């Protein structure tokens, strides 16, 4: 899960009208920091970039999957799945949304005195 400040920076970029790749750059930068800190090892810088792009898609950045000749079919499928998860990121289910809008019921104790 990306840190909250990274998501906020990406949202700020989106509000400013910057490209999806610029928004995704925040997630890639975070991934490189994790590698430097030793949180996880990656075999190559490309792997860190792929992880960052995947996190960006899941966070809701409108980043398209790679084109047909650029990546394998499996990679494209995973990217599409991540994008689909990202579309529902930050949304509640219908019952949860209804509950959040409804005022909380308060209980009063009767006869406890």
C-alpha cells in the first residue's frame, strides 16, 4: 500500500492537469526509495518501475496498460486488472455509503437510575 503522502502528491498532480505518467512517477520514486532503504530487493531498476506503475494503477491513476508489442500478454492482463481495481479505489459499497450518510442512532438508558 502506498503511503498517504504519495497518493496526495499524485492527486495534486492530477488536479493540476499533469499527465498520468507524471502522477505515476510519484509511486515509482517511492519504490526506488524502498529499494535504497533495503525494504525489498529487486533484480533490476525496471522491476522497481513495474512495481511503482502497478501501485499507481491500483491507486486510481488513469495509466493505460502497455501496448501490444511492448510487453507480454500476461503483463498487459495484470495491468488491466490493476486499472480495474484502481477505478473502484476510494469508493464504498452501497450499504456502507448509505450507513455513512445516515445519522447515528443514539441509545438512551431508561430506568438505570
